[in-house]
C-alpha cells in the first residue's frame, strides 16, 4: 500500500496525485537487486 505523504490517505495503485488533498505522488525508483542500478518506475 502507498500512502499520501501529506494527509496519510491510502492511494490507489498507479495514482499520480492524492485523491483527497491533491498532493503529487512521489514514486521511489526501483533499484535492481543484482546491479544496484536505479530505474524509474515507468521504465
């Protein structure tokens, strides 16, 4: 589950903005467990 960093509401999957307060969702990059390269979530 992902939660809004501002209002702590639960966010729907793949949300770009919080549906409650409108705060943009900050996606953490995926780090490859083998080579430790950071990849954007939408790559």
